[in-house]
C-alpha cells in the first residue's frame, strides 16, 4: 500500500516540476542533432566535420517543449473563444432593448 501512496504523491509533483520547467525554459535541445543544429560526420581520415543542417530544428538546435506547445495551443483556443474586442452588452438579456421598439 505505501508504494501506491508514494506513486500517487509523486505524480503531481513531477507534473508540477515539468510545468515550471516549461514556463521557465520553453525551448529544449533538438533530439535529432542534440542541440548542434547540424549532423556530425567524419571525413576519410576519421576527423570530425560538420555535416548537413538539421531539418527538424532548421539549424537552430532548439525545439519547443511538448508541454509548452500544448499550453500555446490551449491559450490560442481560449483567446479565440473569448473575444476581447466586442463591446459589452448594456442591458439584461431578459429585458427588451429600447432601440428595437415594441413588438406587441
């Protein structure tokens, strides 16, 4: 039983730490090129040289973290759903508007 309790307490802690990491450092090293921005190759003598540019990170060596990407998607959806530039309603939705006149 203590193992289940430890696991249930550890899961939110790990999630919270990852959320803080995504907020503080939204970009991590590219997994394909290990943050170099290009592949390392060797010449015919065995010396290391620069290879082709990394297509995944477009030679920056950085990628956006998954948690930050999900947060950006959620925030973009939330902003589109709540229009900030629309004027506020002046009257109650249950009372007739004075501008429309009587509809008897």
